[in-house]
C-alpha cells in the first residue's frame, strides 16, 4: 500500500511539473510569435566584411549578424555562419532585455555519390537540414530543450549549453550595439 501511495504521488507531481513546463513553453512561444510577426524593426547588419576586417574572423562561407530593434530595444538577433560542409543559423529572442528563446539550425550540403554509393563531394546548390534545437529560457535559466536530428561536432549538456547561449547572446548584443553607435 505504501509503495502504491509513493508511486501515485510521484506520478501526480510529474504530471504537474510537465504541465507547468508546457505552460511556460507556451508563454515563450507566444512572445516569439509576436516578435517574428512584427514588421517595423530597425535592423542593424554586420556582414562578412565586418568579421573579416574588424574581428579578423574568417569562415569558409562567411558570417552575418543582424539585430532587430523596436523602440531602441533589442528583440531579436540572427547569426548565420557558413562552413565548408554547410551552415549554422542561430536566432536569439529577447523580452524585456532578457533572453527567452534560441532557435538553432544546422544545414549541410548534399552529398554527391558515385555509382558505388561512395561520397565524392558536396553539392553546394542543395542544402539538407540535419539538426534543429529549441532552447527555452526564463530568468536567464534554460528550462527546456527540444531537439531534432544530430549536431555536427558538439556534445551538449544542459549547463554548458545554457552558458554558451547566454554568453553568445551578450557578445552579439555588444557587437551590434558598438556598430549601431558608430
């Protein structure tokens, strides 16, 4: 009897916690949807020349960083970086100057294969999505991760991913702010 009571209590608490997480995700999604549907942003773009000439950072396919501002406040950052094998896109969303969501996407160029099905190169005209990650934040804490596919080169644990995304969002905000004030 005692074991059944413990099991029922555990199941009830798990259901309650899952429901709270689902509600928190729904709130973030609504804010992201509002940010994405806004049309009157002031946009500041830093193109590949900025990264190559100012930051001395060079990638195979270039880089672009865009900041979307509404009434002087950062609402969204989009960072796209190209590599020899494909590209990565990161979208950072902000509410009340706080990071609330990050969408990460990794694409690769399609393989070119010979008659024996061996990869002989890459088709740079065709992109295939291999990974998407959705990272939900509240009070600068990563509270939920939704992933599809497999990432290139990265092993991730929640704490290190949280730190990485928070750090990158701050660095990108500073870069855009410096460029905006020039």
